[in-house]
């Protein structure tokens, strides 16, 4: 199978949403490659899963489907089968795609799926993660910060503002890492987010 041809096919599923665009997919693939240096996972399976993991994202963002991970796994099966990929690898790739979603109640059962989960979550941390968070919030008209709704009083799962989202979801990502290599990178990126939030708090109070 020509993996470059698959990349081109996967790219057609994306529109211009900056938070979940093709560049995100490229970063996840690069992060997965880094993690693969430290774990004994099947590289081909991880690479295919990384390329295809978000092909359903645009459809979910447009309200056409409810779960981009479940839809993406089904679509990935068709794409891979049409290209002659063996059934065992297709199953492994589709499992990784199906369970990669942060809000999913499904747990990764293979090392390859764990690598994809870690790589995807790492792209939500650090400087890139901050940029993606505020971009995503802006796309949906969410407030950056609401002084009348601190994170502790926000009962939404992901946060009603992007400030709250960082506190309620992003800072917890290192605890969701499945590999030691992913955890190491996540801790470094979380430290950057904590530094940003400290500065944000001081600026809100007029102290910086």
C-alpha cells in the first residue's frame, strides 16, 4: 500500500478548522514517531492510525455525526480494505482510532492504541495546545475567561470558557498518558501551560 496516497486520501476529509486541521494530524504522526522510539509497538499500525484518526472530525464539527472516533474507525476500515491492508492490521488500526477520543469511555487495549492516544493528547498540551484551545473556543463563540465562573464552579465536563477548559481538562492530560515516554513529554508541556496560566492570572488582576 502506498502510504503517501493514503495521506492524500485522508487529507480530503478535512476542512479549514485550525484546531483540528491536517496540520494537527501531521503533528500527531510526528509525536507518535517520537514515542515509538521508546516503546515496542508496531510502527506501521501506529502510523496508519495517526494518519486516519481524525477523518471524522469535520463531520462531527458540522453536526453530521455524534462521534468522530466511531465514525472514523468505520471509514478507516473501508479505506484500508480498499487498499489491500490485511484484516488483522485493519482491526488494530480501527481499534486505535475508535478509542483515541479524550471523552470516550473506551480504554485502549493495545500498545499501538495507547501510543496514538498519547500522541493525540500531547498535541493538546504546551504552546500548540494553548493555541488550539483558544482557536477552538473562538470557533464556537466561547468566552476566553469569565470572572463570575471560576473553574471550581463550572459544572461542565470540559469547561464553559477556555480558561476553565485548561484547568478542567488540559492540565490533567499527563495523568491520562499510557506510556512513560508520553508522560515525560506531557509533564514538560504541562509546566508551560501552568506558567501561562500564572501569567494570565496576574494580568487579569492587573499585576503584570
